[in-house]
C-alpha cells in the first residue's frame, strides 16, 4: 500500500522564491524546515549536506524523473543559526522563468514540503524568538523602503534598537512592580524601610515624562514610514497641475486653460532629499453650481486639511489686480507654503507697495515664494527651500530617531501611559490596586514588542510580506 501524502497542515518544511519574480541573472529559492536534508537528497546526487554557510555547486534534479533542471549554487544554514532558527537551504539558480518554475514544481512534489505563505519565513523567525515584533515590522519596512530616510529608519528598527528602548522601559516598570509587591507581602516586616514606595513613584513619574516625550514626536516615525503628505491647493488656473508635472518630471496631470479641468485628486510619489513625499494635486477651489466640480472642491479642502504640508499656488497677476486671494485659506488646519505663480506675466517688477500689500494678505502663512511654473523661473530656489523645510520638520539624528513607527506602537504606548498615571492616582493605602496598574502597564509595553497577547495582529502583519520573506 502506498504511503498517503501529508495534509498541508502537517507539512512543516516550506519553500518559496525569495528573490523578485521575473527574468533575472540569479533567482534565489529558499527552503526551511525539519525535512531540509530529505529535500537536499531528493534534488541532488549527494547524500551528505554541504558544510554550513559554504556555497557549493550542485546539479538540481527532478525528484522523480531525475531530469536535470539546472546547475546551481547551494548554501546550507544549520539550525538554530539561520533566519528561521530551522535548517534552511538556499538554491541560487539561473534566473529564467522556466528554471524557477521547474524548480518550484519539483520541490512541491516532495512529500513533506509545501509552498510558503506570505511572511511565513519571518513568522517562524518571530516564533523562534529570533526577532521581536518591532524587528519584524522594521524588516517589512526595509523591504518596502523607497528612500534613503526610510531605509535608515527601517534598518535601525530591524536591528533591535527600538525594541531595546521598549524593553528598558518595561524592565523599569517591573522593578517598580517588585517594590510594590514587596510592600504587599512584607509590609509589616521591619526590614521594609519607610517610604520605600516613594522610589517606585519617582521612577514611574520619570517614565511618564519619558513616554509623553515619545508620544509628542509629531508622528514623525509614522509619517516617514508611510510618506509625507503634501497637498497642492489653490484656485482654478493658478498652475497647480503644471507644478505637479514639474515635480514629477512627467505629464502626470492634464493642463488646460479652462478652469475646473482637474476634478479629482491626482497623486504622485516623489523622493525629495531622501524623504518619501506623496504629492496630491487637487481641484481648483471656487464656488460652483456644477455638482461634480463641487465634489472635487470638497475633496480638495479635505485633502489639504489632512496633509502634513499644504502648498498653496496663487495666480500673482490676478492677486495684484483683484487684491484678493481668490481662495479661503482660513479653513486650513495648519500653516502653508505659498507659491505666487505666473511672475513671467507681469509687465513690470513688483513695487514696494505691492510687496507690502501681499505680505498683509498672506500673513501669517509660513513662507512665500514668487516664480513661474510654466517657465521654471525661480523654481529651483523654491524646491530647495521646500526640501529644506521637509528636512527640518522630519529629519532627526541617530540619537533622536523616534521609537514610534506604527500606529500600533502609539496605541499601546498611550495605553501604558494611562495605567502609569492610574498608579500615581492610586491611594497609598491600596498597594494591591497599584500593583495591578503597573502589571497592566508592563503588559501594554509587552504588546509592542510582541511577547504577550498579540495573536490578533500577527496574521495581518505577516500577510503584508512578500512570499519568500
């Protein structure tokens, strides 16, 4: 009687393409699990695994037909000194689609072996305590990083630097908890000094100050990870879409002399000085009876208010002739950078009186620039200043990098802060209740690094990974 093939849940050895799909010079297929030795024996002529971390040349054969698939380089990583803490084999193949497809099909035919799910390699590393949850998130962000600043922040997080800060705070809370529990257990013992609870209270006060400082970081870590939102905002025909095309260095938006051409939000991802910036070109803001255009105006106001930076583009000749901005900027929730466009259409230079009038109209907006997006006049100075503003607002030195890079971190840190404040407010004659508040605070920080009660976030997190990572 032939042996039944194991079900998918019983197959502990996984495999996947770990490099990018598509034609390439080299493709890497990763195999990890308890049956790596059996896999190696099945696809090569050799019975003994190569030395650990030594690259060897092997012929890759189909397990059943023994037909040659490719000549490849293989590397073996022995448990627990591998990414997953399990035996791992990497196959460095020629990167043709046919070679990769035949290899994956051959691996799938081996009993005990199955294709990996999204993020399953990283999940095994987490479950084997090779990585904590912040490092897993950092690894994900490192793979997704598109700019230099994103790379630096993700690399720092994946190295464990952020985890260490959370662990240090959690250790301090546990130390305070041990003091309170000592008072509960030995409160009447003469060996417990008077005022010993003051030590715990002082340490918790310092922790509260420290956590409040982390929370008051302007969401820099989250913004840098997801991208800085910059909205181009202003009245119709001011040159907003032309500016977007200039920033994108392509025809990303339709440009027309007809007002109301842009009806919806157009987004372009840019790299400005190493920072990820999501630029949104919005509909021209004006009063209109056209229902579709009115929806575009409402969306423009909403996008501008939700942005991190609002770039207001105004028609300079129109502004000088009317003496009005042409758009209500009082509804914006933050200060803006203003570009007075179409300076090339002025018949004579600005007078001192005109400059003074403009300052009164635009006060107290952040910065004002004058130029022409059509002829790129003075735009380089404007872009340099915009980039510097972004750096000033979101840049940080190595010692100042935020420890909050995800909304999940902020939620649990706020949760911890609430419990610590509740501890401070607990009467001194209720040490049992005080101990419970500290215990909950420690659990909240533990959820950030993923060592306690995080099953509800694991599936969503690892589903965001590529296959093979």
